[in-house]
């Protein structure tokens, strides 16, 4: 098969803008913050910026769009993906949606600083919606400015791609462009505003529709629009379900419950904490969306959240993510209830989340231990004991699972083994060596014996176990301090580390010995530094 010819001009992208063609638009054409009624979106132009410069782009995403390398290096690329020029076929708009923020209904939110450019149909016939984040004011900007700063844009750009390569469903990032403008931000909302460099990320996904796109019309009692956007979503993004009907609405909701459960299992597997799981940040396609104050578990603390804005309640802490996803799905269920008119089948569909999450979580945990089969009566206890052990002292989650594959198991019954030699591969995972008391070591050994028994019984060799484990336990994740170092340099005009991290995170399961430093545990200086252990919604 001949490779598809690459596009040498952004004007050759082919758009099929179904969202704007099929759904009702806002009749007000002036761009100022307001309530937008009886419409799914508002047409809006990106704000012009003075000096757009491409800082980074993701090669694989440019390939999804069939773009040649030459286009990506062109001045036009920076102009277009900063929002300064529309190419033929682009029809920019901002979506109207609502949402529950931290458990409370917040009314209309909408694309306050995201401007959709339209849907590209690529040479494979795939639909890829393009969206600029930080391209200026929209009718949904409320009291804010519609802009994004470099710091949060670097974080969104790198993490979208890192998540993709980790195998977690996510929106993608095409480009990161600085605007040449300064943006004022009070990072911790404590009266210390500061000018920061502005930036725009172009995000890419089959769709950016969120739970909140349905909730807004239900909350307003606008059933006609609720039905329209639901039918649109099903026919465009879930065509395999067939022509919309009550049964199809239910099947659709069940599918959203299933894909959301799968997404959360991936988050738990890699130690990702989203930080702001509001219903406006939940993708209808089960994609991780809106990278704000997210973080990665370093020492395994189920109560941890990176988001200082959520410090009091810790609603969106690591261990609570499955429950929050369920709660959010229940809100989506409530929103579409008027289309169905029966609560029982909706509840049944919602319970699919619980079932799928439980099954896939067990399977995932089994995989993290190199087990190819899960048996509840044996493995529930094995997992539960491990989770207790992981919390009893400060252990780096990523290093622990990766290095567990190096502990020699599956050969003997460990009765005469030298404990120190046995657990030596785990040494790097501990933050506080003096916590390795003899009591702790003996509990660890007990657990390793239990695990070893299980491996012997299943006949799993060291080699096979390592292979299975290294496919699901990443060596490299985007630790907050790494992103922060890249940001510090970027703010000085040096973008090399962004490229370096992007390359590193394209192969998170590979050893990459020359990059070993990035697999080490969080350095001490990062423990309490802003951006490393603490983040806010200010971005
Ligand atoms: P988030 O918590 O980032 O998902 O944002 C919640 C809502 O606030 C969404 O409607 C965003 O579009 C909006 N928003 C966040 N930051 C800004 C900003 N700088 N300008 C305008 N709207 C914003
Ligand atoms: Mg959001």
C-alpha cells in the first residue's frame, strides 16, 4: 500500500463541521459573556495575538491529520494554531455546557477559553475535532479572560501525550504555541498577581462533548435541545448503536458508563489524579479531558490530591476517583432521564459502571503483579494486603511496581532466602529509609511469600512475569517536578526540555537507560514546591 501523500498546506485539511451544521446556534453574534439560551454553541473568532511561535508539536498527532513535516515547521502553523488565521473550512465556535463543580450545580459554564475550529476528516476517514485552548474571550468566559498561560499549557500538552502512550484514553495535543502576550495570573488566589507568558494548545479528539453538554439543557427544561444533542452525539459518535430510541439512549448511557469505568481503571493503574473531576470535565467518549491541577501519586497515598483548591474536602483524591466518576455518571443519568422516563433501566445501566470497574480493576491489579488470571477467593486478599503495605510507609508507587518485577520470585518457597538480597531491587522506592524497620521488612516478606505462593501455583516464571508487569507498570510518568523543571526553562525561553520529556514519555514502558534519572523518585526540594506538590485551578 502506498503511504498517503502528506498535506503541504493547512488549507488542504478537509473539514466536516457537523456540530455547527446540525445543531442550533446562538443568534447573538456579539462576543461578550452572557447566558446563552436555546443554542448548543456560539460562533466566535479567536483573538489575534502579536507574536505566535511554535514551541512543540506532537509528531503522531500531525500524522493523524496527514500534515507534512514542512507544514509543522512553517510560520503558518504557528499563526493558525495560535488562532491568528483560519484555514479554508474552519468554522470557529464555543460550546454551551453546564456542570456540577465540586458537587454543586454551577449552571452555565461552556467553552470559556476553548475555541473549536471544526472536525477534520483524515485520509483514513477518521473524524478529529480541533480545539484551541487559550485563544481568547467567548460568551462563556464569565468573569475570566479566555486565555491560558505557558505553565498550564506545557502541562496540558505533555500530559495529554504522556497519557496516550501510557495507554489511557485521552484527548490529544497537536501543538503548543506561545502568543508573545503577557497574561496576569494570581497563581494561588492569594493576592500575588504576576504577568506570565501566554500560550495556546491545540487539542485533538473525536469529540469534546462533555456530560455538561446534556446537563445544561436538562437543567433549563429544554427537552427539545436535550434530545437534539443526544441524537447528534449518538448518530455521530456512537453510530453502531443504531437510530436513536429509548432503548438506544439506554444502550448509549451504558456504553458511557463502561468507557468511563475503563478510563478510571487506567488512572488508578498509573497513579494519575485528575484533580478537577467536575461534570464539565467528563468526556462523553470516556477520554481524559481538561488537564488542570492534575498530578501523579509519588508516595502511595490514596488521600492525595494535587489540587490546593480542593484541599479542604479532597473530593477528587486518588482513592475517590471511582466514586466521583460514578456520581458524575449519575448526574448524566438524571440529565437524560426525561428522554427515557423510567428510572429502573437507567439505574441498571449505571450499575454497569460498578461491575465493569470492579472486574477491570481486579484484572488490572492482577496484571500489575504479572498474574494472567484473577481468582477472587485468592487474589482479593493478596491485593488488599499489598495496598495496606504500600500505605504503611512512604513508597513510590511507580518505582515499587516497576521494581517488583525484579524481585526474584516463582522459583522456591522463600523459606531460606536472604531477605536483604531478595528485597534489594525495591530499595529505590522508599522515601524514608529509616521506615524500613525489621517489623516492616517482616511484613513485606510475609506478603512476598504469599505472592510467591500464588506465582508458583500458577507456574509463572520470572521472565514471563517481568514481561507482563513491564507492559502495565510504567518506568516513566510525568512527575510534577519534571513538568515544573520544563516550565521553569520554558519561561526563560528554553524549550529543549519539553521536547526531551515528550520523547521520553512516548516510550514510558521502555527502560531508556540513558534517561534513568527521570525514573528516580521525587527529589526532596520538590516536596513542598508550588507546581510540584501543590497546584491550583489558576491556569
Ligand atoms: P475548568 O475548571 O478549567 O474546567 O474550568 C471551568 C470553567 O471555567 C469552564 O467553563 C472553563 O471554560 C472556564 N474557564 C477556566 N479558565 C478560564 C479562563 N482563563 N477564561 C475563561 N474561562 C475560563
Ligand atoms: Mg474544564
